[in-house]
């Protein structure tokens, strides 16, 4: 099942709808908390992007690159 990112209300529900990234998003949040800049290659459905953004400090920067557009709520 794929949940539309524009109707997703929380990261946990969205991650579980995508399946394969669900076990890893808490780790991404924790890693981003101790970073000022994060580079991501291949955002796909946006679960990892959302997790990284949630973990980054307000002054942090995320550079996400993919060959397709990624919609993150």
C-alpha cells in the first residue's frame, strides 16, 4: 500500500505505508539530530527525507537529490 504524501498526517503512518523504510526512519532522525548538513541521494517516496528533516536542527541543511520529483508533506 502506498499512502499519498499529501494526505499523510504523521511520519510513522507514512513510513509504515511505504514498508521497507519503516524500521529505519527513527535511526535517520537520530543521526540527523547531530548533523548540521545532510546529503541524501535517492529520496524515492519521501520517508527518509521526512525523517531527516524532522531530525535536523532548525539551522540544519538537507540536500536531497533524485532523478524523480519527491513530494514531502
